[in-house]
C-alpha cells in the first residue's frame, strides 16, 4: 500500500526543489512534476515527490482525517 499526504510548500528552491512543512517537520522534496507552484501551495507528497497541487480546504480536511486515524490506532 502506498500513502501520499498533503503538505504545504514553505520555500521554493533551485533545481525544481522545494522545502515543505508538515506538523513542524521540514523536508526538501522535488516539485519537478508540478508546474507553477508558489509558497503556500499544498501538494500531494509521495516518496519525496510532489505529485499534484491540492486545494487548501481539501488538504486540511485530509490531514485532519489522518490525525483522527492515528488517534484510533493509539493505545489507551
């Protein structure tokens, strides 16, 4: 099973790279597959590559669902 997660671009870097942030974790990823990105855009991230731009409301709703799923799996 593969998992792609929404994440926000915080900095555009040279060579089609960008810095993203997810719950305080920062990572440099490739944005070569998505055109015309800007700081603040949300993208779907999979194994270090932005696959597509995603609407902010949809990204935030998906992240909330992932947080809820993590809570369900947490030990009491």
